[in-house]
C-alpha cells in the first residue's frame, strides 16, 4: 500500500467517524444532547397583604389589599323602613337607591387607618386642625378640618413622592371596602347595638361625656373583616366623586364614579358626632362643597394597581 493510499484511507475513516457522531476525544455522555425542557409557565407573584408608603422622618402609611369583586351597592332597606330602624329621616336614605350590583374590576390598596395628623403634616407641611375647636392634637389623631381640595393635593404630592398612583377612593370603592365582603348594613351585621365595638359615634362620645367632643385616635376600635379601622364613625371621609343624588339611577355598574361637576363632593362613613343612620356602609353625605372644612371631616387614601 502506497503512502498516498494510506492517507486517503485515513481521511475516509475520519469522515465516517464525524458523520456518525463519534469522536475518539469526546465522551459518550458529552455526545448525548440534553433533552429540551418544556418551559414552565410564569407564576404570578401573590399580592402583598399590605404595602407601606414612606413619608419621611419615620412617618409611614400602611395600606391593605382589597381584591376585585362584586357587591350590592346602596341601602338595604326602603327609606321609610330604614328610618324606623336606624333613625334620621327618609331624606337621609333616598340617594342610596336604587340598590344595584356593582363590579370593582381591579384590586387596590386602601389605608388601614384614616390619614393621621402626623401623616398629613409630613406631606403637606401644614396643620389645618391647629388651634381649632373640638379637636385633639397628636400624631395618631385623624387629620380633621381638612377640605376636599387639601385631601386631593395630599394625594398628588404623595403620588409624586412615592411614584405610585395615590388617590381618594371612589364612593363605590369606599363602600365595597367598608362592607368587606358582607351584605349587611354595617360591616358586622344589621343590628346597630354593636356599633360601639367598631366605631366612635355620639353614643360613646358626647352622649356619655360632654368633654369627649373630638375625634379619638385612629385604630382604637375593632377593624372590619379586611382589617380596616374606623370605617364606621370617627371622621367623615372624602371620596373622589362629585355628589349626585340621582347617580345610582344613572351611573354605570362597573367601577362607577361621578365625574359630572356639581356643587358638592361625596363623603362617607359618618363621624363621632353622628348617629347610626350616618355610620352605615351605604350612607352618603350631600352637603359638602370642596372647600368645606369641619371638625369631623378627614379622609383615607387608596393606591391604584
């Protein structure tokens, strides 16, 4: 066999080896291509039960997660029947009708407590309640004597500071959060006898002690099922909506909010100065212009997802 023939045979053998996938310097294990794994679906992170907004100087706002869902919005009883059960006059109930099913299509976070004096001062560098009557000063007392314009400005400043969308709740969001999954007049049931366990109102304030003529510290009563305090009483809470007594008859059923400009803004929840008829989850207040301020008016905020 000539040298050229030997070289040719060696070249042919090497070509056959490469074609068959064999190699004298690669182990069998390395020659086996790894099986392609099926991509695993992306798991959505669980929503945090609470989030905290840092306001600076050690001041924070804690907010609780509220899931999307449906609820029956509006007064549970006809106005005449409701007035007999919870006091007041028929006129206090008519704007809560007709009752209808409403959808909150997106989850959100809402303040566990009403905005406190420490929180308001940290953001706005002002104290509207200072030297005012029927008010106690202290970091954990609710920020009262605040009008709607100031509450809205607080939200805008906090949005810029945190990079999150901080706003006042709509009436629908507020009532949904107040009910906390229950279809009852109050978050705990229909019987007003237990209202003192969950909120501050006339019956456990000025009716028992004339000296108790102020909004107490936030979070000093029981929370509702979603961990929210003072949804009944303490201070009225500003909402994003313009107030319209006929809005329930004309508003949409998914994420309703009244944006038609009127004279007054909506407030919810009642206060330490009011009777149970105003502390109901469905109760609406109709006499508050945006620049109106009073000793029993405050607010809480939400963060939109």
